[in-house]
């Protein structure tokens, strides 16, 4: 485990660091954007899709085989991930091959896989 950083204690009844805390918080727009991304990732089917895409470009039919779900369900989940800017696709003849198009999300998923609580 990494060395723990010593945290600064802030309390409304003692020493408060409210002003500094508020300065470090992201804007409301950024918070809203991040919460939408995390909501998209938090769905088990979408998370599984993203994990499968970490090292592969996968067509919808193959994703159906991986997830064992109907094609319409898989397409719907991919649409949500596309709308959030997490995945994109490349056309190759009649096939659409999906991939993660956001490197920060890819890094986040790799870090999530390091969590050993299961």
C-alpha cells in the first residue's frame, strides 16, 4: 500500500479550512460532468464492456457473445458509453469495432482493477 498522506483536519467548531477547501473543489460544471461519467461506468454491463475494451477493439456481435445479452441491449449500452465520450467505433466494411477513446478512463479502469476486495 502507498504511504498515507497526512490529512489536514478541518472542523466548524475548531480550526476551519473552509476557504481553502472550496478553492480546491472543481467547478459545479466539472462535478456534474464527472458524476455523469461515474454513473455511466457504475452500471455492471457498461463496466464489463469497458473492461473488455481495455485491450481489444470489439464488434457488436462479439460483445453480444461476451455479455450473453440481446444485441439491442448491447447496442443501447454502447450508445450510452458513446454519448458520454467513453467509447467510439471504427467502421470496417459492415462491422463497427468499438474501442475506449478516452485515455484517462482507460487509466482509471486499470487502477480500478488493482482493487483487491472481492
